[in-house]
């Protein structure tokens, strides 16, 4: 079992920073690297620059103990974990420029015996591309290319699958796959993760590990698209989609997810495009699911506009702006897209409510959208649009909705009416 003395994590974001904290809590000296000076300054002060339960306490502990330090520039280490963004370009193509920039930053620091693990969600082949780039930058060292075990440096891919809000727990408990570009690379990477992962460590190839991550999120996107298509079918037949799914899921081997106003976040809405880009002729269902889900915000906007057209000077209350319940993250949020489109269309007075925000997002201020508490917005509204099923909204008494027009995209108030038959 290798004794890891120092690990450097490149990218202190939603995944990189918790990974820094957990590695440092296992007695490994960790250097967190980020190009954003604000992030480096926050971590140096033991402060977390985003919301993640319990992370601030752990960061304070490992920074004050000296086990975690932060810097803008990478330093030598026994192992490097690359956890930088891999966004989509305007043309919906994978952008691995941050991965390649991190690769170039690491190259001059590498020495025999070092391990590099790419964690960023990446297109198939990115890890191999990274190793080739390193070989070009450091001809004095041998990097794995899948043809030989005789290498000086080890390179692997290991994706995370943690749920925001449960990151510290899931980083430790989740099973994890590890895909090396050589058997030794897989072994080395597995030994690194064995310092904190209590789940199973599954060894595979780098390309399989890259596709596993994309597969997990593409599967979820397809399942959500199925639910959204079912909601359209139920609207056509004036049936309750929430009841239909609840009863179908009573089948022991059926597990349909929930319809909604669209799919947000920087993962589920993004990762399927990596697969489609790699196999456009084969990834038909995955591409179709993406189209179904990305069309949902426009469908909700039209439904609201049609309702507003029947009311003089309509007031429209939009409940929820975050990309999913009980968080404050607005990234790729379909709710934000819907509120912005409604405001731009001039279909009425738009009042928004987001219990997890203390201020109005600038994009909404610019459009004259007012922010208000839920009951105040509902009281003034002719139309109530439920966009995010935050816990706070489930406490609203449906009586407050009175005779208002309700467009409930999450089924908070239009749940199943199926009755459990009391077996005599
Ligand atoms: N959504 C629905 N209906 C559902 C479930 C979700 O419309 O039944 C919507 C949500 O409202 C949200 C979007 O999909 O807008 C994404 O929600 P999510 O619950 O999938 O949350 P993420 O994106 O934070 O987490 C996912 C998780 N992936 C899987 O569950 C396969 C997480 O494990 C991943 O680590 C994460 O993506 C990621 O970072 O890849």
C-alpha cells in the first residue's frame, strides 16, 4: 500500500474542495490549486465559497492544522487530482480546455512515481489525450499509452457521483470506478482513493470510466424525459401524471422519475451532450431525451401566456428559481429561464419567490421582476406557477390558492388522488 505524503488537487470547486478536505482529514498534506484568487483567499482563511453542509467546519479544521493549504500555482506532489470544469461550447460541444490548461501546469512538476487522476466529467478519450499531451511536454518521462506497463508516471480517470448537499458523505460512502491507462495506474489510483473511500473501488479502463460517468447522468436525463413526455400525454387526456407515475411505480420493477419544468444544473443537462457528440448516429434516444427536456421551459411559458391572455392586467406569481428543490443554486435553472421569458414577453406583472435567496438575481431586476415572499405573491396573483418544489412551499395551505389559475409543474398541489383500498 503506497504511503501518499502529498496530494495536489487542481480546481477547488464543488468537487475539488471537498476532496481536498477529506484527503487532508486522512493525514495527507494537501495543496489545493485554483486560478481564482478569491477561492484561494477563502480557503486560506478556512472559508468555503459555496454552500455545502458541514464542509466549512472540516475546511477550518484541516486549514488550521496545516494539512490543507491553497495556492494559485501547482507545486510538486506525489499525486495530482484534476477537478476542473468541462463545460459545453455554444455549439453544445465538450470544452476540455481547462483540463488541458491544468495538464500544462502540471507537466514541469512531474517526477518518476507520480500519479495523475482526472476527475472532471470528460468525453471518452480525454484521459488518454491528457497522457499524450504530458508525454509531449516531458519526453524525459514515460507515460502510459495502453501499450506498456513500463512507465515512470501513472495516469487514471475516476469520476465522482456525489449529490450536492450530501457531498462529504457520498465521497466516502459511494462506490467509485477507477480507470487507469495501465494496470499499475489503476492500482496506484485505487490505493489513493482507498485512503478515504469506504465504498467499493471498481477497476476498469479509462475510457469505460469516462463513459460510466456520462452514462449515469444520461440515464437520469432519459428517465426524466420519459416522465416529461408522459406528462404531455396526460395533459392531452386530462389525466393526472403524478397519479399515473405513482401507481406505475408500484410495479416492483418500474421506477419512473418526476416530470418538471425542465432539467437544470451543470450535470444532467450537460453530460448527455458528451455522449451524443461522441456517437451522433447511435445516440438517438439520448439526443431525443435532451430535446424533450430542453423544450419544457418553452412549453411552460406558453401555458402561462395562454392563461394570462384570458385575464386583464394579469399578475403572475412564480414560485421557485433554483435548479432543484431546497438549494440556492441557479445554474442552468429552467425556472430562471421561464421567469426571464415571461418577463421578456410582457404577458403580465411577474412576481418571483425564492426562499433560498436573500436578493433579486440581477437578470430579473433588469427585467422588472419583483421578488416577494410566497404568500404575498400568491395573494396578489391571478396565476400561480409552481416551478420548484422547495420544502417551504409544501407548507402553503392550498386554500390560499382560492380560485386562482394554478400551473403546478412539480405536482406539489396536484398529487395523486388514488386511494389505498382498505383490505377487510
Ligand atoms: N429532475 C426532474 N425530475 C426528477 C429528478 C430531477 O425534473 O425526477 C431535475 C431537477 O429538478 C434538476 C435536474 O433534473 O433540475 C437535475 O437534478 P438531479 O437531482 O439529478 O441533481 P444533480 O444534477 O445535482 O445530481 C446529479 C446526480 N446524478 C445522478 O443522480 C445520476 C449526482 O449523483 C451527480 O453526481 C451529479 O448529477 C453530477 O455532478 O454529475
